């Protein structure tokens, strides 16, 4: 199994990265001999991976990082970088390689303080590997100040440092940064390819894998969660009942409140799993007494942790709502396909009865307006509109059609 095996349905990107990894080898070899290799043109110091959610941008970045750090003995015999078995590949893929730094956030943004530490690290020579690799999985969450800090590092890179940024689209990254990166666009993986990887890598039953891949329309992470988490399946079933519950104003308001409550419950579950552990660990590190009494001068550290946990809870709730709205969009997309007689595959075949009811009681024009209402709700949430207000407005629009 090579490092590229988890890069599902991205043959073109895989070929480009494999070629760059080979040229990176040539570059390292030529540098060690005091020469400059003419074959190093496909390798560059900054990469930008863009694609729809679930297309695998972070997976591609990790696979490329592993190929750059590959130390397989087969390479001396002409083997390709990225064997997947050597220490360099293995540690890069699981996140323990000393020269591969992966930055992701469970908060709403990545700030200047965190990026300054990244830039400092980027100036260092590799400790054990061939390259110093910095992967920013949520480059679209960089604040403007943080983006400007990274820009300086990308403009004047260290000789053996590679930056890899992941974002949904080019517009989510500062123009000055994207103009200095090599851009790779990933596509939504085919449903069959996602089902195959769930069966092969996660041991999921073929029927369950196929249903999850079809329901999520090629989003690998969501498909895996849907196939393995009973709570995720229950939440999705609740969301897909919403179009049948907006016949009157009372139903609209009740459905909106339940959607908000479900997102809040998701955030609470994450908090229950992590907040207590983080708080206990910080108290122990700060030298709390046996009775829980904190030493003088530590209140600021505790307050910083509480603020971070609050911001994480806010993002978790927004992400949960966004996932529900994505499912709702998929439902109305299926309705529109049936109304227009399209031959495309139906994503929500498991709720075909509900789809047929909406198809019979509506028109394509009303369905399009409902899709626009869901999109408008997502935009309102991005603009920090109060979640309950945004969702109530959406459910009323769904009722009106």
C-alpha cells in the first residue's frame, strides 16, 4: 500500500504529486553533489490544494509530505517515493514525523500568534528528514493578519521548507498567497470509489458503505462517520424529515428549534469529551492543590482555556448546523432531479417516500426557491447571524416555497 492509496478518485492530482516527489529527490541529490538538477522543475516550495469539502485536500497534502520524507531502500533501485511502509512514510501519515507540522483548528480562525510560531519553525533545517513540511489544513480560516505573516515566509522560503495550504476554493485564500503557490484542484470523488475505500480500509459492510457513500455524495469523512456512527444516522434521519414538517408556522418554528437543539447537543458532546480533560491537565500543570485550589497568578491561563473552549463550542455548533443544511440541500436536489426527470442517481434513496410526497405537492420552481433558502441560511450563519433567527427564516421560506 503506497501513500497515495487513500487519495480517492484524484488520479490527475496523484500523478502531479508523484512527479513532484521524484523531482524533489533529484533536487536533494543535486544539492548534495553541489550541482543543480535540470529535472527539479515540478517541485516548488509552496502548494495550494483546493476542492469541495470531502475531496481530500488534507489527505493529498499528507500523502505528498510522506512521499517527500520516504526513506525506502527500494528507492536506491529506482523505486518510487511514497512506499507507505518505511519509517518516513509511516510517521508522516500518522502525524509524528519531526519534520512534518500539521496545523488544523477546532476554533473559528487561525490567528497571528499561531502563524508566527509556524514561520519560526519554517526557517529551521530539517531535523531528521529531507524536507521541513508545514501543512495548514484550514487555510481558509487564517485571519488577514495571520495570512500576511505566512505571506512573508512563502515569499522568502528556506531552501528545504515546503508549505502546503488547503482551502475549499481560491477565493478563500489571500490573492498574494495564492499567486505564490502551485495550485492543485481536487474533485469530488466518485461514489463507487468512496464505497470501495470504506470497505477496503475500514472493514465496513458493502451495503452499508454503498449507502453511506451515496447519501453523502462522495464526501469521504462524512461517509465514514455515517457508516460507523449510529448517532450520525439518527441526526440525518431527523433532518430529512424537516421538509414534511413545515406545513404551518408552528411546525416551522418547532423544526427550527429542534435543528438548533441538535447542533447544541453535538457541541455539548464534544465539550464533555474534551473540556474536562483539558481543564484537569492544565490545573495539574499549574500545580493545583489536592482540593482544587489554584496557585496565585494562574487565573489568566485558566481564563484563556475557558475562552478557547467557548470558541470551539461555537464552531462545533456551526459545523453541525452546516452539515444538517448540506443534507437538506441534497434532499431538495433529489426532489428537483425527480421533478425534471433527470437520470442522475438519487442520493437519498432511503427516504424515497418523502421525496415522492414533495415531488407531487410542488413544482421545480418552488424547489429551486427552497434550495436558495437553504443556501441563504448558510450564508447568514457565515455572517454571524443568530443561528435560531437564520434557521427560522429558512423554515418559513421552505413553507412558502
